[in-house]
């Protein structure tokens, strides 16, 4: 039992040390210009550790970078998920989700730039979590509206959600990469929200439904508003 206790304390120590290193890495990146190179020594100094200690917790620089990207994208996902609920009108819901993402990228441009330098692994997983939560939200809304989908249409909900998230991500990424960010962030979120609604509206009309996107979902579904605050929890 004593050995188990020591092992548990050692595991906890390692987890805390990894968190300390990743916190320091985030701080170092945020202090740099977007895309600027940074070194493990900077992270170690910021964490108050020796450089060799960093490599006791990460096998190499690639492993460290992957862990940083995963941490950044996990933080972004945690910011996004609370916005994925049915509270408000359709336009408000779409705008809330997109604005949350756009505002985060504007507030943390260097973290965003670093995170998306590798378009595999962590980025893919982060987008999948957000898109899966959006797919869940769409399925709830479809069920509540009583839309009659055939098997193919039901199967398309998940790919459609992933496509919407991917399109927004790609648009914002391109916007961030331009020397002059025109339109401004608020207008970008507005135009992107309009584009997303136009796509959804096309599908809705094809199903024989007409929905006013400015009506609260509670009115559309004849439900108490407090029942619509369904938090997305991701997959």
C-alpha cells in the first residue's frame, strides 16, 4: 500500500510539473510576435526549471510542441463549448458561436498561429470535438422542430456540422493571415454568421419548413426558455 501511495504522489508530481511547463510555454508564446521562433530554454526559465527537467517530461521538442498545441486547442474548445446551446434565436446562436471563436483568435493571435502550424493531430481533434458538439445541437433542434428527415439526410447532419466548423475555421485562418484585417472582427463574425444561416436555411426550406431566424428558439418550439440551455459536451 505504501508503494501505491508513493506512486500516486509521483504521478501527481509529474502531472503538476507538466502543467507548470505548459503554462510557461503558453506565456512565452503569448509574449512573442505571431509565428516567431521560441526555445525550450525560454520555457524552462519561465517555469523556473532547468532545461534538462523539461526533457524529463517530454521526449523531445516535437513531443513538447504537440503537447503545447493540444493544450492551446483544449483551452479554445473549453471556451467554445458553452456557446453551443439553444438559448436565443437562431441568428443569436450562430453569432454567439462564431463570435466566441473570432474573439478568441483576436485575443490570442500568437497561440492560434502556433496551434495551426501543424494541421494534423491536435487541430483535427479540437475541430472534431467542436463539430461533434454542433452536430449534437443540430440533431436536438431537428428533433424538436419535428423535421422529417430520411436516412440519408440524418446521416448528413454530422458531416454537415464538421463542414460548417471547417469552413469557419478556414475563413478565420485566412483572415488572420492577411496584413490588413478587413473587415474588422465584429463584421467578420456578422458576415460569417449570415453565410452559415444561408446554408442552413437552404436545407430547412428543402424540408418544407420556413423559420424566422430572429425568433427565439423557445417561441419556435413552444418550450420554456430555460429548457433550451443545453451545453455542448463534445465527443
